[in-house]
C-alpha cells in the first residue's frame, strides 16, 4: 500500500517567496507506517536464532539522562541542556546556564556611564552596534536629552541598528541551516556578513567590538563614500537573501526537520515573555519600533511580518522577511539622511572638541570632569526597551545622582526566550533539539551577561 505525499504540507506565503525562483514540488512514494510495521514484524519472526514473539525477554525501560552541551556545537555557545530520554524521545529538558557569566551588571556600578559602552559590545556580540544604541538611549532617557538628539545622529543610529539586525539574522540563518545539514547556506550568508564587517570597520574603526555610540551622540562622523558603499550593499544583499531562500524554503530535508516542530502557541509565547522573531513567529504582532517608536522609526515605512503556525519553519521565514524590511529601512534612511551635527551641544555631556580643550579653560574643566567623574546624571530610575535582533533588549538604570549608576539591570532577550525550552522540547526526538535551538537564534553572551 503506497501513498503520494507532497513535499511541503504548507505552502510558503506568496509575498515572501517569488514563485518564479522556486523549484516545482516533487512527489515521493513510500509505504504507510502500518505497512512498514508489518514488514518489520515479518522479518523478525522469520529471522534465525530468535525466539517466538511471546517468548521475547522484556527490554529495560529505564530513562536515560543526557547532557547536551555546554561544548556541543549546536548549542550556539556554552548552553547546557539536561535531557531525560525514553529511547530517542525527550521526556524532560532543563536548560543550565551561567557558564559565560561575567557580572556585567555589577561591573556597571563601578564605572562611569561612558566607560560601560564597550561592555555592551560583549552582550549580543553578533549585533554590537544595536547594543551600543540601546544602552546610550537608556542613559539619555535618564538625562532627559532623548528628545534633543540631532536628526543626523538619529538616522545614523537607525542605520547602525538595522545593519546589526541583518548581520545577526544572516549568521542565525546560516548556522541554523548548517545545523540541519545545509552547509551551502552558511557560506552564502557569511559572504554578506563580511561586507557588513567592512562597513563597520570603515564607520567605527573596528569590525567586531564597535563601541561606536556616545551618550548624546556618536564617536565620529560618517567617512567619505560610506553612504554609497552602504547603498551598494543593500542592492547586493537582497539577491543573496533570495538565493538563500531558494535553497531552503522548498528543500525537502529542511522542511521535514522544521515544519510542525516546536510549535509555540500565541498564549504560551506571551505567558513566557518571548520577544522578537520568536514572539512574532507565533502570530503576535508586537515590534517595539512600531509599538513604542524611538529615534526616527515613526517616520519610516516598514512592515512587521508575523507567523501563522509558530513552528521552526515560521521562525525561519520571519527572519528572512525581517532582513528584507531592514534593507527597506536602510534605503529610506540613506535617502533622507540630513546634514548637521551628530552630537548634542552640551559640553557637560559630550566631550568638547580637542581644539577648544587646548585653548579654553571652561572646556578643559568639562573635559576633565567628564573623563574622571563621569556625566552628572540626576537621581531617578528609567527603563528603556530596544527592538534588538534577538528581541527586547532592556536596560533598567537606578541612579542616586553622580557619574555612576547605583544599579543597572539588563533584560536579555535570549535569557527570557530560553525559558520556554522545558515546555516545548518534551515529546520531540533528540535530533529535533538541534533544529529548535537553531530556530531560537540565541546568544549566550547576553543570556549569561
């Protein structure tokens, strides 16, 4: 008895995939499970040296505990998951984190607000520019200057955040595909990430740990020809995204390993505090750039894609579409980029120009106090949430006044997103864990902090 099953049970949304680039669906023939079971039973019954069916000894049914990580390549860092298995089926899963804990929040209490900026590079180290933007926006909210930023500064910060989003999604997509067996996609995505690193090096002087933003502005101006280079990248990356989607979206192996796996309902996604693509993949249309606009996002046109099933396949499709929307935002920012300064004019917040420091006493005093004591922030507490590639990156700052925070807490999206693993992993096979972790796209640097 045979049946014909189409390659993909669920068609990909038309707005995400261009039909002229998709290969035609092929059909496969295979026996029904009942037929396969009957054949296997018949072979065992006639195998030499075996007892009759009724005399087979009982096999032990003890469950096995298996450590996956913290050095497993598919755990994307130093995540350890303690799995309880009944054969190949997971009956219990418990994440064990903290192997990369560095005490970032406590470190922040012993240095000035500006000195902590390089530490934000080490949170989600796949999107350091986005971390830089999120942190300084929180401090600027505390200082009350978040509405006084020069327009050019705001547009450049949006460009930085969206470049970081594309870079993070490219790596997440490439490693996800490689984990389930598609090595070619990894090579495609890293080709484009290298171009982003070139842009970052030209803009910030560093490829990885950028530390580009400053409280009240930016570390430096845009270099000559950088805008044209960024436009060229936008034209090239969309071609790569289309090619990557062609390789994966109708790939039989990828579809079988992701569709219907680790389904997260809308209710569970909200209850567990998921954010970012993992939340929107479950059908919740929540994006901080739309819900709580900051910088100039309210002046830009872009869509917020959402999933329909909440499985690994939806989370993959969502990130692909988010990259396209980020390119759309980048093009608008490059076209609308205004001229003017990139820093606020208050020299008590931003370091004055070096020439003035060398020739004027007032600027020399401001420079000395800013460097040695830090910005004199008012007493109070603030929370700022930023739509990072992994989800909602939040900074809570409690100030008693002075140049250092009294308390600083970081809401790491990867930390919160991993909390749902004990709910969704039981019932899946051991091999599904790799696909589930890849679809979550987490980073242990920000999870452990």
